[in-house]
C-alpha cells in the first residue's frame, strides 16, 4: 500500500497466500474491534521466483558475477585454495574464457591441472594437484545441492525487484523454496549473492522517507546453520552497509538464537512473538533472548515472552536519532490476505500474468569456457592424430621398400637359382658360337688314333 517493493522467501508455501484476499474470520473481527482499526481484506500484486523446480521466474547468476573472493567463501575454501581460484579467474579473464556455470569452472580447473599446466606454470605459477582435487570436491558438494540450476544465464537483474503495479503498490516478489530445506548451502549461496548484487548495483540513497526495497528472509537459520566463518563475516559486512542503499532486511525465525550475534546486533527493528519454555534449556534461551531488547522497568521481559498470545508481540525500533525506542507490548493487526497456501489453479493464474517468466525461463548456453576449451582440446587431439598418421605412412613406406629388396636378394643368392642361371647362360653361349661356325671345347676330348 505504501508503494515499497518487497522480496520474501516462502519456505513452507503459506506466505504465497499474500496474493489473494483474506476470507475473513470472527477472530479477526474480534481483534480489530479491540484495536479500533477497520479490517479490509485485500491481496497484493505478486511475482513468483524460483531457485529450483518450483513454478516461477528462474533466478540465476554466473560464476564470473560472484568473483573469486565470494565464490571461494561459498565453497568454504582455505587461503591457499582461494588463491588458486583467484588464479583461475585471472587466467579466464586473460584468455577470454567466460565462466558462466559450474561446468565451465570445472573444465578450466581440469585443463590447467593437465594439458594446460605448463602454460599456467610459465605465466601464473604452479598449482598443486592436491589443491585442485580439494576444490573439485567442494564444487561437486555444491552441485549435489542443486547449484547447477542456479549458475548460468540469463542472470537475474536486481532492478526487476523494484517494480510497482498500475495502482502504485509495490510488487511482492516471492521466492518459492518449499523444496529447498534439505539444501541449505544453495540457499545461503543465493542469499549472499543476492545481497552482494543489490549492494553493488544500487546507488547510495542517503536518508530516505521509505526504503526502495525490503527483504524478508524466512527461516533465516537456513542461511546461517552451514555457513563458514568467512561467509558469516561477509554477510555481516553486507547487512551493515546495505542500509545506505535504501534496502531493509528482515530475518524471520522462531528463535533469536538462530541468528549470529554479530548479525543480530545490526538489526534496529525487532518484533518478538511468544516463546515457549518446555525445558531448562528453553528457559535459558528465553532469558538470553530478553537481553537483546532495551532495558525496561515496565515489563518482566522473560516472563512476558512466554505469555504473549496470538497476534501479540514485543516491539522496539530506532527513532529518528538512531536510538532504540522503549520496548512495547502490542497487538498487531491481522493480515489482509489469506494465511494459507494457494491452490494450483491460483498459482497458474499468477504465472500467466507474470512479466518476468518470458524473460528468465529460457535456457542460454552460449560458448563459454567449457565449449572453448573442449574445441581447443579436440583440435589439438586431431592435430596429434594427423601427425601420427603421417608418421605411420612414412614408416610404412620405408618398411615396404626394405621388404622388396630383401626378397630379391634372397632369390638371387639361392644356390639352386645360381646353378640354373649358369646352365642357361652356358647353353645360350654354345648356341650362339655354333651359329657362327666356332666349335667349342668339351671337357672330354677324343683321342686320335694314330
């Protein structure tokens, strides 16, 4: 209603109900009667996005867009391995090899550890085979969580998140992630890339009356539970700086303990619903959660957190001077939209109205590092094959000549052949001399009788 575009993650499928108006309920009427605020059912303009096989406009990014530093942190590499990744990115830049997807990255890594290792050593230095193997294993691990669907083209443009409808209402972009809970690394990879891309693409906005974009990250523990220390540091930095771009970020989770303290300390607005204590560990967690809020003499915060009812929350924000406001126990108005999942027919109707599916749900597989190196290796292999054929033909010619000469020599050197030759020559000589009237001598001479 305020014209602020919003991006939210739908892990369970129920948040997509924001697209259709609420059917109403007596409890909703009762709540609004208490707060003196009229209830008006209404849906929001919605665009579905997808990281996986869920319906919606496909979200993609190229490996090159991550850059070597962020890509290394996503893979959880150490400094040595991260240095090798930086060399690979540099080599691809120098050689004009686009790194679009994980297939490209693996192909370059394999090439530089085999056929191209001498070229790499001359210009960039030596890469250990053990390091190459370790990086490949990390890439395969990321692939197994479905990352090959995320890396590629066309890349999603973050400006498409800043849309409003004809009535000036901000479009709610919903990333449907109902099949992503078992793949937290893919989820954290996407979130970090998205935040980094927004920070890089959006200009400095200064102090705005309202944000340009608001992000709601549902089930936020999925972002952090398998994130490395380096990844958490990167998230903390981006969250701290992204506010100057006019972007608000909300982390939605059941327990504040799911969010690292370094990140929690960057959040100015806190809305805390009820926490239930069933064990001693739960009670300790509630006492720790209470310490995240401003000190107050008006509420017993740990006790109140366990007594909050449906729709009730403790709220604190930052005032115009950036100082936390006193903690307030409040009753929230009910959502104007449905608080449940959409039917398949309703989802399909929204998809048909989509302005982004035609733009992003097409496969692009232009020539990149994989295809270029494959052609290069095939050309080199064909050249080696032709050279081998030429060598074999040359050797075959020499062998054939030697065999013919050897056979002739064997024939003329045979004793029987020589004897036959001498006999034929002698008889021919006698015939010729006889024709000339010349008598030839014989070995036996007749004795003349006296």
